[in-house]
C-alpha cells in the first residue's frame, strides 16, 4: 500500500505545529514520542529513494559530503523529521524543507536511509 | 549620531588626501568615464575584474620581487556570520573597500582604519539554501554613481547607497523558489546593470538581464536557450526540454567599448542526461557576444556541444589585443572546464587556437584545428540506466573553474589555476528524472576522483607564442583568483590558507602568509596615501569544501610593506548602551 501523501496544506498548520511541537517536550511520555510509521516498508523506501536523489543527494551524496552521512544518522526519528522540516538555523546550512516536503515524504526519506548503508 | 559624525570627519579627511595624491575622477560618485578608464586608474579597483577586459592587472609597481618578501599584514577584519565561504573580489574606491561575504552580506570598510562604515544584511526566507548547489557564496558587488549594486542570493538586485548602505531601489530578478539564484558581481556598462543567473543544476532556462542603474527598471532580458522557432532552437529536440535547458550566465562578463560589445559565458545544459536532449543544445557552454543596449546577440561560439559532463563555459572572457602568427589580433581567451585553453577572435567569434591544459582528456579525441569543434568520444557519454562511466577526464569540477585568471600585457602571459582530476558519472534510468521547480534537475550521480598526487597547477600561458611559459604544481586543487602587477608579481591563494606571491615571469614563490582558512576569493591591489596595499578574503567554502575539510573562516586581510593603519579611536567594537550605559548618579 502506498503511503498517503500529506501535503502541508492538507495537514492544517495548527495540526502540523502540534505534531512537531508535541514531540519535543523534554521528559514527554513515551506515548508522545514520534516514530516513523513507514520503517521497513518497501513502497516508502522506494519513494524515499527518489526524494533523496532529487533533494538530498547534492549535499549528502552517497554517504555524507557537505551534509552528514544520513545512512549513519544517530538522530531519533522525531529529530530527523524536525531537522528536515525546520532546517538547522544555528549552523545555517541545512535548509528548511517544510514547505516542500510533507511529513510523510520526510518519513519516506527516513525509511530509505534507515534501510541501507549508502546510496 | 556619533558614528555619522566620525564618518563625516573621516570622509572629509579621506577626500582631501585622495585629491592631493591621486588624479581627478577618483573621489565621489563613480562615473561611466571612471569605469571606461578603470584600467588606467592604478589607485583604485572599480569593478570585478579591475577593468572591462577582466585582466586583473594593476599598473602599481611599488611592490616588486625585491621587496615583497617584507610584506606583512597591516590589518584584518572578521566578516563573522556563518562562515559560509568567501569568494568575492573586493572593490576599492575613495578610500573605502566594498565587498560581499557569504549570503551576499555587503561590507563597506574604511581602508585607512579597518573600521566597518556600514554593512548590509539581506534577509532570506526559509529554504533558500536548498537552491544553492555550491554553498551560500557570493562573488562581489558593482559600483556606479553613488550606488553599490548587489545581486542577493534570492535573485533580488539591490542598489545600496554607497555612503550608508541603505536600500535605494530593489528589483526582482526572478523567483528563487524556481531554482534561480544570483551570486555574481553585476557588470555596469554605462547605465546598464547587467546580471546573470545561477541554477543550471535546478533546471532553469538561463538568461541575462539588464536593469537601469538609476531606477532599477528592467531594460532587457536575453534568454540563452531559444524557444521553439527562435534561432538555435533546431539544436534542441521538439519537446519541452528548452524550458529547463540551463545555459546559466553565472559569472561576470566583459565589455569592449570600441565595438560596444558585451561578452558573456554560459553554463551546462539541463538536465545532465544529455541523451534526453539530443542536439548541440545552443547556447549552452558558449561565449556570447551581445549588444549591451538591447541584449541582442551578435554571435556566439560553443565549446562543448550536447555536454554530458558539466563543462560550463561560464568563464569570464579575457579581452586581449595580441599578435598571433605575426598578425595583430583582437582576441579573447578563456581556460575552460572542459580542459582546453582557447584563444578566439573577438571581432567575429572565430577560433584561433587551443591548448590542451589537462593530461588524459578523454571526452574528446581532439579539437578541429580550424574550428575548435571537438570530436566527441561517445563512450564517455553516460546513457540513461547504463551504469557508471569512468574515469572521465577532466572531472566535473573542471580543468579550471570559475576562479578568475589574470593577464599581464608586459609579459604577454595569462595566469590560470588548472586542476587535474577525473570523475565517474551514472545516469539514472529513463523516466526517473521528473522536473519540479526548485528540485535538483540533474538525473546523474557523480563521483570526483583524484588521478594522482598532484591536482593543482598554477600555470602561465604565453598567448602570442601558444605555449606554457611555466607551471607550479600543487597537491590540492587551486580555486582562487589571480592578480598580476606591473611590479612583476602574481598573487593568489590556496586551499591550505596560504596567500602567495610569485615572480610573474618565472613562477618562483617569493612570499607567503598563512591566513588561517582556505582561500577561494580573489586578491586586489590599490594605492592609498601613496602606499600600495594588497587585500584578500580568506574563508574556505564553495566547491573546494566538498572535497577538503579545513577550518572554516571569514577574514579580510590587507598587506603592505610598511603599511599604515590608523586606529585613532576608530574601532569596530561599538558599545551596547543598554548593557553598559554610562553611570548617572
């Protein structure tokens, strides 16, 4: 089954904010921790690979380059989602993809990078 | 305000000194006449390539092989920010240095004291970094009248008041969300502010635009990829590939006032899957000659047809009058990404000769000796879904790249950084690359390779005699611009952070200074209060940072022999009144 594509417009801004904010309360209970629902799912992995090629590869290359090696990421699922959606403003180089990738698409990329050790 | 008062005093003092020691036309607004005569203005550096020919040759001769070893830093300035890499050529006018740092942040610095007079910070929307293939680098600003022109990364052209950095007018060049960004120094010809665009890896359709210097009104736009029915459109298939055809114009061009001709380079076609758009793909990988008043193309020369290898021909054409085979010749010279050095007739775009710069070139079996047209080695053209092609020589980073060369008319030598490296390319399966505005539009996976212990070559080419005069190898790639002076010195930097001076005639290294971070920018020289200074920005970024890790940085360094810096109360640390107010009982 292909994962449902959720665009930011489909997911209301309020819901998206709640989705993201809700996961980062320090000491939040395990019920509130976001995990990738598509891990290990072949359709998601294939879709994630295509997104990786067209948006991530130029900086992250086959196993890290200007950006770190995503295939060796030690970020939690929710940290990965938050980083891609919001970017890393402090270091300034990782762009915010939140207006161009839905959370589902980010999960697909995450499923892809978790499924293999290099592109 | 205290700062304004200090600035007024400084400006008055500067102007008086300037008028005593330098010729007329050097104080106050930059005029068309100033720009047309920039090559004769030894004291100042008024445009990206010093003059419209882009020679980066200075008539200053105080510094020579005999005294350069005594050169020391006079002052330096941290450009702060996020250390995104510095690639600019500073400008110098009326005692002030103007330059852009990463993110197109613009600085105006008083050269007598190193004090920042003003700085301009663009504000960008989220997500812009995704459109910057090669980092948030920026290559410089332009001067005209009382304005400083900067093309921000988000494709907005700003005209800033030279005195205080305030925005006088702004013109939208394009919508950056479509992958069009700008990071080159505009070229100002009379009242035309001419700017090219980046985005060749994002499926843009390239163009040049001219804006009115005083008002910011768009004057003309010339696309570098023809639409169906336009001249050259028969070199593209009869589909929509022209809409994403590339040919970006991402480096500053040149101008010949005698013929009122603009010369500009174009980059690679979009996508990198060249079998997806068969045909020569005009006007990608070409030098164009255009009318600066209308943007109309006069003629073109294409170096690499149906380019599969990212061999952009965006290089600034260096306009040279020389003698070749006994004939006086009006030429332009470029060293190309494709590994060849070309000397061309700039009156009509015809091929004069080429020299192979890179050993083992294999994308072509050679150039036609009459036309320069390459015979393509089709085995080196990746095909969709057909696996890796490697090693291809030169690699996509090129036998040379964007960093500016220099030309010395006394020696007849063209100085350029050449890089010897290769690559592998794997083209995606057919149908997998789908254009989406703002997405990377390449369709090819790539891997650069070292092909030996030596990558960089600092090379001097004798233009008239068609040969290499000298070559200094370097283990790392060279990615910094050149400066050559009448005093016989060649200045450039390297990725290890060394700022270097060479004997221009022999290539002998005469002086070096470790600036603390890789140098990707270009040096300038200027005269202030009778003393010659050399300035360089240091801060690793751009493409070299893909291949070499090193401390990031952002500094402006100024050097001289027995140079002066006037600290007298002027300094960049400004008190934050709320944190440290003066005590009032």
